[in-house]
C-alpha cells in the first residue's frame, strides 16, 4: 500500500507541532528533579541522577505548606466549576430553545466579557473586596472567577444543547414532563459530553489563575499558583522549586483529564458529523 507524499508530510508536521507543545513541559518536569547546579548548567544536562529535594522543600520548608494551597485551590476551582455549570446550563438552554427580545444581542454581551483580561478589572475588584470585607477570602475569588466562566459555560453549552434533536424534547413535553424535567432527563444526558468538556475547561481556568488570586489574597485564601511568589527573592529565583511546584500543580488536571478522556474526546467531536 503506497503512502502519499502529502500524508507523510502531514504526519511529520503533526509530530513537529506535538514536540513544540510537549518539549517545554518535558523540560519543566525534568528540571524539577535536578539540583541547582544542574538546573543552571549550560548546555542543559539531560542525563542526571534525580533527586526530590525540591519537592521535599515545598512540604517541609514553608508554613503553611503546599497542602494548604492545594486545599484552597480545590475549594475555589470546584465551587467555581459547579456554579458556572449550573447557571451556564440553565442560561444556555434558554438561549438555545426560547425566543425572546434581544436574545442574540444579550448573548453577544455575555461573550464580550471574555474579551476583557482579568488584570483590567483588578483595581475595581480590589476596592470592592476591601469595601465588602471579602479581601483574602475564597468567596471573593469564586465570585470574580464566575464573571468569566459563566459566559464561557453559556457559550459552549448553547452549541451542545442545540445539537440535541428538538423532537425528543417535544415528545417529552407531550408525555407530561415540565421544562426542567425535559432539560435534566432528556437534554442533559444527551449533552453530557459537552457538559464534561465545559467543566474541564472551567476547572483548569480557575485552577491555573494567578493574577486575581495573587492580588486579592494575602494569607488565608492563597491558591496554589500564588505559591510561586515565595520563590522569587531580591537575591535569586529558585527555579528548581518553581519547576517542582508547576509540575505538581499540573498533575491533578492531567490525571483528571485522563480519567475522563473518553467523554472529553466525545464532547470535542459532539455534533461534528451531520447526518
């Protein structure tokens, strides 16, 4: 069987692009197990004896330790994801199934919120947090994260819901289901892969967010990304510990994504093939 030159070129292009994305992460992971001398060696050292001093330092040398930051990140990210999915699902269903005045204009206004970077709102959020007594609280982070994640959920879920045949919902309504019953018993099970994809994206966004978490927290509500600030002093940047922290912070997301990869792939291709 002959392989066309175009196909070979495409495979090499995909391998090259994959390498461009994977190499920085691979370099970060390897550097997390290096000593300081090996981290700053030039040319880079690729063969070395791994050590766990950077990881041990994250747990033993700092108070509070990494467990405190992880627990805050889990609380904020999980709460943000649940709230965004619940509100976003209801709003997306309304945009997908109902006709009302200025519907498309309102939908575009939600999307416009995604265009503003978080740092452009930082001073306003800081003053608001101080005024309401919510500075350095997980609640403030959850509230501000939802400003971006709810529109994201609406935008994504509307497309997934519109792919569900309307005839199925009409049949359920004739059988006596309420609108909420139709949504949760008919539409949601069919659009579940899309809901999972949306949840993963929102969770990753909240888990990795640094700017707002860094400036709106101080001691009690610090999340995992803000721990990076501990490793930059006036004399040095502790790259080994930064690499170790970065590796640990990506590990839960990778494990979670791999565990539900079947639904993730299904959600990404949901509605891609029209019959």
